[in-house]
C-alpha cells in the first residue's frame, strides 16, 4: 500500500468521524430544542390555565376567557405536533368543553372581594401576566391588531381597578365606622387609580360617581341630618360598583363600545 493510499484512507476516516460527530451533535441539539419547545408550550398552557382559574370572576369577560382558552388550545396542538409525553389530548378536550360553556354563557366564576393590599397586589400581578400573554400572542401573529388593542386597553383598566376596589372597600368600612374624613380620602385614592385609565369610558363613569359620593360625604361630615340620605346613596353606589363591569345599564350610560 503506497503512501497516497494510506493518506486517502486516513482522510476518509477523519471525514467519516467528523460526519458522525456532527450528526450526533445535530441530533442532540434537535433533542434539546424539542425539549425546550415542549417546556415552553407546557408553561404557556399552565400559565393561561392558572390565569383563567385565579383571576377573580368579576374581572373576566367572555372575550378575556376566550383569549385564554385560545392560548391553551394552541399550546395543546403544538404539544401534540411535538409528540410530547403529556396528557395533551385530555387537556384539549377539557379546554374545548370549557370553551363551549363560555360561548353558551354557562361558565360562572365567583367574584372575590378585594379587601387587603396583599389580595389587591396578587390580582394585579395576575392581570399583568395576562397583559403580557396578550402582547405575546399579538407579536406571534396569533391575535390581530384590533383585538390586541381592545383587550390590552381593557386589561390595563382592570389593573387600575384592582387598587380602586381596595380603596372602595376601605372607604365603605370607614363610613360604617363613621370615619368620614378617612372615607373621603379612600374615595379620592380610588378616583386617582381609575383616572389612570382616563381613555376608558367605564373608568370615567366611575370617577364621576366617586366625586359625587365625596361631595355627599363632605356634606355629611358637616350636617348630621343628611346621614340617612347619604347611607341610601352609598347603598346605591355600592351596588353599582360591585356589578358595573357586567352591567349593561352602566355600559349604556358610559357609551361603552366593546
């Protein structure tokens, strides 16, 4: 065997070794990328499911629920295409059943009283996560500009409303304790929070209502004879505030256009 032949054989062995190493590396990278994609989609599914189950019922409109359902469905389909060893078919079936309930308006979720700063901050964090989810769906082309803009605007309004809810709860408690000045201050804080969503008609309607209540409390603090009328007004405001997100009459008054 001459030198040239030996060199060619060695070159072939080196080339074959390089091809094998590259092939193994490519397969390993593909395996890692697949695992990464599976983990990402599983996280997306779990996040959307958590938001749907943990955001208080009073904040969830049908549109927001369907957005989270859409993200869960997409995650399940992506996981199926990746042949993930997860119960994705069961997840998808459960998600689609829930979607039917939402479309039929039979999915009822209990409201949660925002009665502490901790609860207010937790709900705010959930809504901020929902805001980021919608942004991500828009950037990925899963949501058109109009739908993204409408829902982002509404979720931002809800983020401000969580703190307003806390201040309203505190104001009511102060009124019951006859601490009128503190109640007035709490309503001012609620008005300031919703003032951050000044481009949202429901927010502005609520701000006007708070200002009316503040004037009534100011009069109450200087005239005890007006206490009965003020309590009646408070009862009406309480009822409106607790239901106004889903009250058609409030929406008509605010010329709300979804």
